[in-house]
C-alpha cells in the first residue's frame, strides 16, 4: 500500500485505516474499501493475496479447569495501601471487572495478601448511599 500520495497520517496494516486508526471493513464487491469513520478509501486490489482466518474453539462441557485461589488474577494484581478489615494486614491486591453495563463504573475487588479475604467496591451504589465497600468472607 503506497501512502505517499494519500496524505495519510501514518502507515498501517491493511486491517486499519491509516488516517484515523479505525478497523477497516472487509473487502466486498465494491472497487474500494471505505473507512466508516473518516471516509478514507483504498483500492480493493491492495488486499489481493491477504488471507483472513477465523477460528472458534469449543471446549467440552465440564473440562474447563477452575483457577486455583493462589494463581488467580486477584493475587497477581497491584498492591495498594489498604487495611484488611478481617486481619488488619496493611496491603491488598486489587483487580477490576465490568460486572454491569458499560455506562457504569467497574467493580473493584480487593484481596488481602495475608488472609485472602475479598472485599469489593460497587461504584454504582455511590448514587444511592455512601461509597459501598462490601466484604466476602
């Protein structure tokens, strides 16, 4: 792909628009592929020889191995200065998960590095009550 005469911002793989960085749609029956975000067009012949491969892997029911408590992501995350309410140990690892819809904040899970007590912060409860910190024992 020659970008010398296109005025593009940067050179990129054919999967991405060189002007705005958006993912380009797959080539179809048209002569050009046009970015749906900024309108950048590229000749479909530039995609000749490019192979798109997809695969789906299905595991047999019941074969997925549960993560062990010591090896899970909650014990490998960053550690913050936070006191455990169960053992008063200073230092808790945390990780976040999007538990509700995308327009609400992530739930923050804190895990004591000493006794493995898990507490979590639900940001959507801030609107209803004081900041909610809840504990799982």
